[in-house]
C-alpha cells in the first residue's frame, strides 16, 4: 500500500512539473518581453536625418495651407450663391 502512495506522489509531482512547463508566464513577464521586443525592433529602424524631417514637415504644412485656401474659397463661393438664391 505504501508503494502505491509513493508512486502516486511521484506521478503528482510529475504532473505538477509538466503543468508548470505548460503554464503561460505571468502578465508582467509577458509585458516585459513585449516591451523588450519593441525596443529591439526600434534599434533596427533607419531614422531620417533632421534636415529631411524639416523638409517633409514644410511640405505637409504647405499642402495643408493650399487645401485650406481652396476649401475656404469654395465655401465662400457657395455661401455667396446661397445668398443670391435666397434674395430672389
């Protein structure tokens, strides 16, 4: 009878060990691993030079201003048309 207990105890310990191996790591361990992966990927990125960033930012601002002028002119034209229609 005692042998069965030791065999059962050994089986239980084996099951516990296999459960620990199959168990996912904790939340903080997984988040730490993800953050570590993010930083390793950021090291691989080719960053543009400061001059290139300033140039591209200027282009974006210029395009936005052009569209602002076009949309404002279109809006002004439509509002004037609406005033003409509502007068008559």
